[in-house]
């Protein structure tokens, strides 16, 4: 039966896998996700690493004020970026409107000049 046992990962490997999962998902990993990442059964992980399970449970159950602050800061940054983009787009829209108006005037002048250049002199009609 010992022939099928694999050695358990070291504590540093467990913490490294937890950090990797946190980096990938942006939040603390679950015990099941960490056990799956390490290639061991969930119950085996809980039996051999109860301290890590307690750390993960404490990290996910305790509301983090820093997460709220980070989320608020991210929202403020997004809002500032969106306001800047809106200002820039409004300026570009004004320029596009002015260009269209100028092109409309130019088009009218060119059509008038073309009509005058190709104008046909009408002949008087004879009565039948």
C-alpha cells in the first residue's frame, strides 16, 4: 500500500501554490482549489495542513477593509479615466462637426461652379 503513496508537498510549495492561485484569480483560493492544484485529495489536504486550511478560512471569512479601499480607489481611477476620455471624445466630435460643416459649404460651392460651367442656354420655344 505504501507503493502508491506520493510524498506530500512541502509547506513552502503549499504557500507558493496559494500565492499563485491568488495571483491568477485575484482572490483567496479555496481549500479545494488549492488541493486540486497540488494534486492531492481535499480530505488529505485538510488532514495534513489544518493550519493552512485555517488561514484560508480566516482570509475568506474576514471582510477586508483594504479590499474595499482598493475597490474604491480603482473605481475612482476608472471614473477619472472615463471623464478624461469623454472630454477628449467631445473635443473630437466638435472638430468633426466643424469639418462636416466646412465640407458641406465647399460641396455647395463646387456644385454651383459646376452647374455654371456646364450651363445650357435655353432656346425660346416656337409655337406649333
